[in-house]
């Protein structure tokens, strides 16, 4: 009986230790004490400011990311997102966007014309339909039924650029310029909930009908409220082939920091594809409010905002200094 009692106490101690160990590990992703929002590229500074208006008042991360990226969608001087985006080779401005909340719900639109704010249409898809993705004419019909206004997205500035391109019709994207075609944003609110949004007009002078990674859940954007969130920018085809943001989040689940997870995702692309003429950048935020990024070539940066500071952070790169 004494031996049985000893073994029982030993087993109980082992099990108890295991539970404590598991709890300690899960604390790596405990919510931080303050909201955080991060987004891709320099224009993310302006987007973050808008998102912060929601977050600083205790608002939800899903509202913050929608409001944040809408600022860039509505900027006609920006030629890579929303109105004023560079068209495809046939002269059509087609937009892609997705959004994902803390519960895992997601909505997306792709190959959408005539609507200034595709991210808001994507949210309507998420909240008001049984679907995740609507595309093309169907997405436009849905948007109009929801009260969105039909708008000519091809500005004079973008049309002039397209007319100039047609003289040679050469498709040669320039790294960090025509590959710098997306705003992706992820945010952690004061409740510790994560959400994300991603929106773009896609690669300039793409084939009519082309869809990249930005509206695809697990490629251009992925959110797991237990672990973290990630978004991508650059050549969408490369991200699609690796399910890039899903990979980044899963690597964070395994214990990688946001920067380490983004780096590993870039390395996997670099091992399999000729990366000399395109850029890829990943940006991630974990449940603790820690952010990080990594890209193929130097030049990608991301905007960071919390209650203490707003700054632009230059990303480490595969072909730059290690």
C-alpha cells in the first residue's frame, strides 16, 4: 500500500508539472497591455493613424483594420491600391481584398471593378453571406446590392501611365515599386483580439482576370487568435505557391518569433523560385504584441503604432546584410 501511495503521489506530481509546463508555454502568447497595429510600407503610417483612432478608444481590431486600409484605398494619388490603381493590360482597374477577424471568420473579393473600398465589401461577404470569396461580376452585383456606389477607378494619372506602357507593352515589374502593390494590416486590440485586412489593385499591367495572393486567406493574410497574424506583400504568385501567411502563423505556433517565422517563409520561397526579379515581404504580429518582418531584397519597410510611438521599421532581407 505504501508503494502504491508513493507511485500515486509521483504520478500526480508528474501530471501537475506537465500542466504547469503547458500553462507556462501558453503564456508566451498572453495578450499585451496595450493595442498594437502594424501595416506594410510607408503609406502604412497614415493607415495606422486611422486604425489607432479605433484602438485607442477600446475599439475592436476588426474595425481598426478596415478603417485603416480604407484610407489608402481612397487615396487617388496612390497607384497600387484602390481608386487610381494602375490597370491591367486591357485598361481595367480590378481590385482584390480580404479581411479576417478574431473568430476565424473571413471574407474576400477579387477581380472587382468600380468599387472604391473592396475591403468593406469583403467584410460584408464575411458577415452577410455564407461564403468566403466573391469575384468579378458577382462581387460587383453584391456590392451594389449592399449600397456601394459604382465609381470609375481609372484616374487620368493612371490612364496616362497605361497609355505610355502600351507603346512597348513590356511586362517588367520593378522591385519595391511595382511589386510594392499592397497594404496589409494586422492589429491587436485592448481585449487581446487579433484581426487583419489586405487590399490591392494588383500588379500593374497584369493579364485581365489575374488574381494574386492578397484576397486569399492563408496566402495574403491569415489570423489565428490563439497565436498571431501575418500579411504579405510583393509578387503574389510566389506567396500563393507557399501558403505564405498560414506558414508564418504556424511557425509562430511552434515558438518562432514573428521575425524568425517571416524569415523562414522567405527562405522557403528563395529555395524553390528564381527570386532575382521580384520582391516578397512578410509582416507578422503575435499574441503578445511582438511584431517582425523579413523580405527577399532590401527596401521593404513596415509601419508600427502603439500607445508610445509611431515609426517606420526597415526589414531585414535575404539578399541584403544578414
